[in-house]
């Protein structure tokens, strides 16, 4: 929520003094603790709305930015467009800039306001608001020039202002990325998880004073030194050291991203793990970034509501692996598109390191002796020169071996000792909503996972089956206002791979929840009756979770899919608080209380059990007892 605030002292920022620092208080929670993500605190009177900004910015003359735009785009009109004579304010002479934003409500004194064309409105419609908040200049396209110029502010006009914001932001904030070791992760699945695992490795390295040598790919340049804090940018949250910032989207807009890098640098961050979505690449959100290492996890037909076809989707991700965006690549040998990327990059002479969780001997890093368990996996990572590193994935599921090996390979490619990297990766206490175990003292496994794509649903169900002795009771819904084509496949996967498939609502958004369920059910009905489990339909998500819990017996697994870390449910545009972890925990407790009415339960003084998967004290392995062992559907 943004608050509009009128700032009268519009001059101070231009003179280089520090604007008030946004208050982003730490939560006092130890690193890696799985909790709900707090909102950035925007309530203190001195704070500005919107994403964080650096405290200190050296003002950049507007003329210099105009030259930058002009030089890169010969012939593009860059001007004070009021026709005012040279030297006049409207032409921007003497004006300096200390920030940039495309959100008129988030403008701070000294900012360039980027007035972008939108589907319905034009940013130029809000230029008065930007001006009242202290904008020093406007960047816009020809369609916005006239309205922007009417304010009397200097106007920079380029054909594609969105495409220039990242570069301008990087320049205004003093190229913060160059002082950070940056590892970017792309792929259809596993970006968030891999980013947390990379962060674990970076934390361990920082503790040990690494990376001491600059990333080889960075040509030994950069001003990075050993130690320091780590930064994380992704779907669940962004982090500066242990401070958490709520994440609006997987990859922030370019202007906010560069500001965040600058804040990180200012606070002593030396390395950053970051998710890079294909949307971000297409929409220019990582413009202005050059990653030291870019990771390609995998590609499967997803987001085809956004991309024309899979080739288009691949090409979108492909953009990350160009000299403009990264200095070295790490790719998944086992993935069809990863392999294609590997060969293309090798042909181009682009530095690339491959990894194979399946242990392919031609990959640079491969996993051997993989042992998967309900809490995580262990494996030996064999490196390019035959070096062997004992490694582990701190989260269950074979695909997390791939994520852990991706992280290890990326860290090694960044010049970090692979043993230190492996140590840090296996010490990660879990990733919120990614195969997150919920422990209320029950004798069956209870897991919350974010899988919300057909492939992910399948791989999670396979992974969970592998470590479940008894039956799997899974709950899943499909989001409304999103790719409807995946719904039948998701319904089918759930019906085929679980003993009890409870179809329910995810975020129906503006759609009729029953209509979504009907499509999912249609997919489930395509699975021959003898190949599917019991299929239940329960529109109410909390009731669906209770239904799954009610069926659990010792040694079973209850699996709640689709929403992971999310803290709300959007029904008809109203977002109500809803937390799968909390609801699952409460359902388990409620059932236990029903079953044991005589003895009082332990007073539930906590709110949520968010167990650390790596903590043996909290582990509840599937029961060894076979008394209630059901074998139906086990081999589907
Ligand atoms: N490497 C992988 N391959 C297939 N599925 C995965 C992989 N990693 C994670 N998943 C599944 O996808 C879900 C989303 O994982 P996440 O790490 O949040 O990926 P992303 O950020 O790319 O959406 C997880 O909850 C899990 O079910
Ligand atoms: Mg993500």
C-alpha cells in the first residue's frame, strides 16, 4: 500500500544529503528460520513508501544521463521538450538526479520519474503527482512528452523508456552490481530453492572470509572483498543479511532492483543470490545487471500464457546467457533445453560449466552415490578434475539433489571452495513452502509445497512416494486468471499419483472456483479408474486440508500443494489471510484432540510449527509399523 506524501524540501536531495532511510527493521529471527514474511515497515513518519533506497547517492547531472541515452541510441530525441532555451530549467541544465522510479507514488525528491506507456493508462497521467513529490525530471516516450513537459520539468524522450530504466538506474546508483558477486538463477522450477541454497553457500563462504579472490569470470576486477553479508532476491522474500523485505514479485522492476543492490552494498553485502524469471528477462527487469554466474535449471512447458510457445520461452531465458547479462553460465546437463544451451554456449565460446544430478560422466560436476531420504539427500559431487566433495540437499526430493548440485556448481564457478559451498548448502534450514515439513507431533509426514505446475506436482508426488511407506493424501487447487490449460493435467497428476486426491481451490481470483474444479476433475476423470486414487472435491481449502488429515494413518504422508509460503487466498478479488502451514498444523492438532478427548493437549503456546528439516529433534520419520500399512496405489 502506498501513501502519498507531499515533500516540501525538494532541494535537499539534489545537494547530496541523505534522504531518510526506509525503515526495514529486522525481525530478530535467526537466519533461515521459517516464518511468515513481514512487511517492510513503512509506518514510521520519516520513511518513504515503496521499496528501499540507498541512503547515500552521489548526484548525477541530468545532462550526463541524457548523453548516455543519446550515445546508446543515436538519433533518439533527448531534450527539454518545452522548446525552452538552453540553460533553462526545462532543458535540464544544472539539474542533478539521485534516484529513479516508474511509480509516481514512490517518487522521492531528486528522482527521475519514468512515465511509461501502459495498457490502459500512461505514466504521464501521473506526472503532477511525481512533480509534487519532488521529481527532478521525467523520462518518457513520445506519447508522454507533451503532458510531461507541461509541468515545466525537464523531459527526456526516448522511444522505449522501459528499456532504458535499468541502465539509468545502474548509473544513478553508481553501478552497485559491480561491487557484488552476483549469481542469478533461471529455469521453470527450482529458482527459489536454488537461490536459498546458493545463499547458504555464500553465507558459509562469507563466514570464512571468502570469496577472497574475485570471481574469475569477473576478470579479477571488482572491488569485492572477503566476508560481508549476503543478499537474496526472490519470490518468497528479499533479504539483506538477515533483514527481510517482503517480495512483490520474483524479480523487482529494474529501478527497484538497482536501488536494492545499492542498499545491499551500502549495508555491507558482498554477494547476492537472485532468481531471474523469464518475465523479468522479457520485461527488462534485469537490464543494467551483469551476473557473475547465471544458472539454467530446467525448462518445461509453463508460462505459455505469457510466451507464444516453448521456443519463445526458451529464447526468453536464453537472454540471460549473453555477454550483456552474464559472465559465466552454469547449466543442467540432464535437462533437454539445458543440454541445448550447453552446446550453443560451447559453440559460442561462452564460459560454461555443466552439472548432472543423474551422474552423467560428460558433465563437469556430477552427483554420485545419491541417497534420498524424507528429510533430504546426501551425495558425492565429483568435479571437473575428479575432485570429490561430500554434499547434501537439506530438502527432500530427488529434484532437490539437482537444485543443490546447481548451487554447488554455481558457487564453484564463482571461485568459492566447493567444500565450503557444500557445507553451506547442506546447512540451509529449509526453504519456506518448498517441501516444508509441519510437525505437530503426529506419526505421519505432513508437508507443504509450492508445486503449482503439472511437472512440479508430478515430481513432488514421485519424491514423496519414494519416502512414504503408507498412503499419500494430497490436496491441490489451480489458480484462477492463470493458464487454464494446465488444470486438467494437474487434476490428472494428483489423481494418478496419490491415494487420496483432494481437489480444492487455490486462489480462484475472479473465476468461479467450481468451474476451475470442474476442469481439474475432468483431467482426473481421464485417468482410468483402476489407475487413480480416491478423488474428493472440496471447494473450501481449509476443509480440504482437514479431509486429507482425517485420512492419515501412521506412516502416511499428507501433502498440501500449490500455495507454499503464500499468506493469503484471493477469492473474488478479496485476499483473506490463509497459510497452508498454519491450517495444516491446526488440522493435525484438532484431529489429535478429537482422538484423545480424555487427556488435555499440550497448551499450544506457539503459532506455527515451522520445523527445520535438518533438525533431527523435529523429525518424524514414517512409522516403521506396518499395522496400518496400506499398499493400494503404491506403485502408481
Ligand atoms: N529442480 C526442480 N525440478 C522440478 N521441480 C522442482 C524443482 N525444484 C523445485 N521443484 C518443485 O517446484 C516447486 C517450486 O519450486 P521453487 O524453488 O519455488 O521454484 P521457482 O522459484 O522456479 O518457481 C517446488 O515446491 C517443488 O515442488
Ligand atoms: Mg520462485
